[in-house]
C-alpha cells in the first residue's frame, strides 16, 4: 500500500511538472507572438502615418500649385505674341482633307523645307489643290473642252443631285470616297457658294426624309454620306472668320497654357507621361524629385542676345533643346522652327573645356538593364550655366526622337511596364518611398484648376453672339432645320436640339478643339492631343441632353469636369435661344453673304484639278450614272445623259464615240 501511494505521488509530480513546462512554453510563445504582433502593428501604424503624411504633402503641394500657378500662368501668357494662324486656303485643305483620311491625303499636307542657316524654312503649301493647273492638252487635245462641259453639268442642280445619289447607292463607294467627293465638290464650287448651299439643302431634305421615317434623332450624328461632309465643309467656310476673329485668341492661349503647364513639371521623354496633365492615361504616377533652374543660352548666328530659359533638372537634352528653340522662335510659326536634331547644344563649364551635350553618349548609365537618357542633373549643369546652340552642318544618323525609342532598351524617368514588373521593382527598390498611384490623381485637379480660366474664356467665345458680327450662317441653317421639322410635324424640342448640336458643336467645334493644327501653325504633341480630348469630351457632355450618371468607377475624363457641366449646359441652351431670337434672314441676304465669302477667297484653289478628281468618280461609275439619268424624266428631257456621255468621250479622247453621239 505504501509503495502504491509513493508511485502515485511521483506520477502526479511528473504530470504537474510537464503541465507547468507546457504552460511556460505556451506563455513564452504567446509573449513572443504578442511582441511580434505589437511590433508589426506599430510598424503598420508607422507606415500608415507615413503614407497619410505623404498624401497630405501631395495634396498640400497640389493646392499650393493651384493657387500660385493660376496667377503666374496668366501673367506669363499676357504677352503680345503673334498668333500663328494658317491662311484660309491651308485651313480649308486641312479640314477638308485630314491627314488620316488616306495615303493620298496624308501626302498632300506634308510641309516641304529648304536649307537655311537659321533652320529649315517652310516652303509654299504643297497641296495639289493649291498649285497652278497643269493642262495636258498635248496628250489630250479635247480635255479642256470636256472639262468645261463637265463643269457645266455640275452646275446643273438636277444632274448633280442625281450624280451624288447614284454614287451613294453603290456598295463599293465607301465612306472615305463620300467624304473625298464632298470635299472635291466644295472646292470645285467654291466660287459659287450660293449654288453649293442650294445643293446641300436639297440633299439634306432627302436625308431628313430618310431619317424621319426611322429615328430622326440620329440624323447628322455621324459623317457617312456626301451631304454630311458637305455640311461640315460649309460650316468650316462660313465659320472661319468668326473662328479667327473671336475664338482664335482664347483657343491659342489655352493651347499655350496647356503646354506651359506640362513643362512646369517632369515629363518622361520616352513614355510622354507628365506630372501635370488632364489625362489620367498620361499622368506620371511617380514622385519624381525635380527642381527648376535657369540657364543662359546664346544662339550662334541668330542675331539675339542670350536668353534665360527655365528647364527642369530632370529634362533630357532634347527636352532642353525644345525649350530653348521655343524661347528663340516663339514669335514665328512652328513650321519655321528648326528641329532639335538639327541643332547642337554646347556647355561651357567654369574651369573646364566645353562639351557637346547629347541624350546618349559614353557617359550614359544603365538602369534595370536599360540605358538611361542623359539629363541636366546627369551632366551636373548648375543654375545660371552658360550654353550655346548652333545649327548642325548636316543632320546625323541619330536614334530619332525619344518617344520613338525602344522602351526595352532605353529609359528616362520611369519604366514602361505592367503591374507584375512594378511589384518586383518595388521589392528591389524598397528604400524608395512608395505611395498609392491613385494619390497622384489630385494632380489632374491641380492642372484643371490652373487651366480653368482659359477654358472658360474659350467656351464663352464659342457660345456667344457678338452683336457687331452675328453668325448669319448659323441663324440661316438653324432656321432651315426648324422649317424642316415643322413640315414633318416634328414638335419634340429634344429632336431639334440634337439636330442643331450635331450640325454645329459636334460637327465643327469638336473637330477644331481636337485638331488645333487645322487652325494654327503649331506642334500638337500626343500629350497635347490627350488633354484636348478631355476638353472636347467636356464640350460634348455640355451639349448633350442626357444627365451624366457618374460614380466612383466612371472614367476620369468625365469626372474631371462633372461639376462644371451643368453650367456649360445652361450656356448651350442660352446660345440656341439667342440664335432663335435673332431676326430671320431672307434668301437674298444669305446669298449676298455667301457671294461675299466667295469673292473674298477667289482664285485660292485649283478648281480645275478638283473638277478632274470629281470626273474620275464619274468615269468609275459611268454606267450607274447613265442609268440614273436615263430613269429620270427631267434628265431625259434636258438630254443630260447625252451631255454626260459626251464629257466621257471628250476627256478620254474617243473621237469616234464623240462623233457618233453627236
């Protein structure tokens, strides 16, 4: 019995010791994990505090920029700088035949330069429709006679309307062909705008009849027919004077403000992304430390003293060259500027020999397997340094513009990569402060606030009616639309609003807002194009009748101006109301106005060449045109088919056919 009790006591002691040991181990583990959790929590709080501090700093910087840049920019842009308007004939050819329309049209608007000690000078516009007519009478003796007869036919309203309808019924007559034909007809009939307007109205009546039976609100929404492009061209002709005299200055100041604001911060030369922008896609979502500095530059042979140029220490050499060229050539059209690849930039450091600065040279460094472009900071160029620019004897075979460089081989400020690459890079460079990329969206607001005055001035100029020179063409055309709606019993005010919006704001003004190179001799960069697209979208939303349904997932280009859109909508409604309240124009008054426009720009275009290009369509669809004329009693009565066949015979120099028809 005694031995059994002792054994039980020993077992109990052992069990208690084991339990005590386990409790001690558990306590130690718990305390260790608690301390780790506490440290992790403290570290997380510290990181959150640091991120919150960075967010506050970023917002504070943006707010400070918003308050100071507005005043600075207004002062800097209030200089008496000449606005580089394109001549009327260049405006017309660029709006009628945009570069992206076809390979033919792209080749028409390329400027040609000649060598000059101070940089390439633009020669006369190379568009064939602006050159003298070169007749080929030796090869085709009857050509002039045939084209004269064809011109007479085009001045016959019944023939021209039948001709257009016949071509539009062909399946292979594409939208590009329709736009091209419309523009060629506009050039060919430019000297008779009264007649051109009557043709446009008759074709529009046919379009309205076709749309009224379906969905009238969709009319003029796109440019898919000949008459829709004719209307675009007609608006361009009639609104050119107003554009140049009233809208041109605020529009040009807005462009200058956008460019200047972009240049105030860092811009990646390869990706094009910048600290200051209106477009989220072009926003530089990195906290790049950049400092502005002034350099003193002289231009050999320019005939000016050295000028002080503000650059960023993160600028590449080509970016510095661009800013220097702008400082020297800012009062000249862009086509007369040399390009950065045409000039050398030399630095004269104190106590050392001078050196030619380049984006890439033997001092360039490697970063993440890519060669980094040289910057002002790389060369350690101090504030107030003296530099000299000179024209190169000949253009060297360089790597081209930075934006065209291979992003797999070269880098400037940030890498162009996906999220996975960004994650890997952030681990390798954990010493760099990182914040949520979305935080930098506040910079969009900063840029918007800085540009707001210039945008308001532009929209005010577009949506106002100067009492000394009211837009007669707009009043005339809006009255025409209202008359057509009354004839068809269309009483819905929304339908008329949409027709007017599709005719003027969306057809003409949006095209101008997105393509300033149609109006000015300037350089429109891809980044500038993105910012203008945001502004154009705001203008489109202002003209829309539908209310914007916006949320946190809505695109930033719609969110950015959501607060201003209701006010802009009121301006559009007020503008339409003011147009409606204007005194109506008689046909005689409008014809006199159109005749004056024709006389003002007489002999600006090669109408013979335009006529020949229209003839090519007539020849291409000869059988279809003949069939359409043959089925028209009016055409048969006036022998239009016979005259058209005679044109073909004369131009193609088919004497036998011409004689047999006679």
